[in-house]
C-alpha cells in the first residue's frame, strides 16, 4: 500500500477548514451573482409563451392555463404572408381557456398600411384577445435603405391602424439592438416586449418593459419542439389590471 506524503497528511488534517472556506466562497459567489442579476432571483408569477408554425402540431389539451396565463400566436408577416397554423392554434388555445394574442412580423421594407391590412384581415377582433403585437427586428438590408424617420413613419401607420381597429394599445416586441437604434424615446405609451436571453432586461433611459422573452429553448408538454418562454413584468394583481385596462373579457 502506498503511503501518503507528509504534505498529504497536512491537507487531510486541515480539510474541514478548507471545506468551510470553499463553502463560504460558493455562497459569496452566489450572492454576488444574484445581486448583479436581480431578475434571475425575482419571481415572475405570470408566465406565457409564443408559437408559430415552426412548433408543428400542438396538443393544447396538455397545456395548463393555470401555469401559462398567456400565449401569443404568429398571425402574419409583411404584406401578404399568413401563418398556416394560426387559425388552428387560435381555436385550440381558446378551447383550452388560454389568454390569446396575435403578433405580426414586421418587414421594414414594406408599407405600414399594407402590413396592417394583412393583419386585420387575418386576426379576429375578439373582446377576449390580448393586444396585438408588432414584432420589430433588425434587418440590415432595409434598415440601411431608409432613414430612421421614414421607418418610424411606417411603423406608426401600422401601430395606429391596429390601435383603432382593435381598440387596444399595440405592443412592440423587439431586441435591445433595434430598440437602441430606432425605438428609444419613441412611442412612449407603447408597451415593450423585449427579447433578452443573457441577462435581465435593462432598457436605455430606464424605460420599463411589459413582457420579457427569456429563452427560446423552453420545453412545454404538448409542444413537440423547443419554444419561446416569456414572463409578464408584475404580480398577478398587476396582470389582472393589465387585462382590465385592455377590456379583456
């Protein structure tokens, strides 16, 4: 049998102290991490998800409306595309008593009026529906073709058309990149749904966010693929007030 060296004996003798030191370091690292990332420690009781045809055939009966208080469905894109799963998803989610909303993937190169018409012709105007969402994302080809003012003008056209038609304040879904380049200090009454996977949302000029897409790698029973998971910024009472504000019945 091989003997331990004197050095090994010393380590064995003081191992309890080393263990305590490691434990203290671990706890300190934990506290530092969550202090720097408060959103990671804060509970968000109101959770939801968003889907498009990429999620395939969804078994809505397996999705709990108690666990997921809202779902947004992709309805349209640009001036003429309509998601071929939208109608089926809408019916399935409604039958499961989920709060449903629809979103439009905005194309920066298309007129806002044409895109608004595409959405309005596709998405029913129901009192139980959540506010419409306009998905605004960075597109290097289009964003470099038009000025910021030109882009904002067309976005406003669609925003205002949806607001008038549905009677609910539209929401902007966006990334920090697009927000910082185009939306900062604009549409101050429009709620922001921010996509951020690495850290908690922290918008420029301390603008509050309403929804946060935390990951695109979520797993939900009844959905065969990974899915985007989102949270609402507030308590359950805040969520009820949000629904009441938008006359959702």
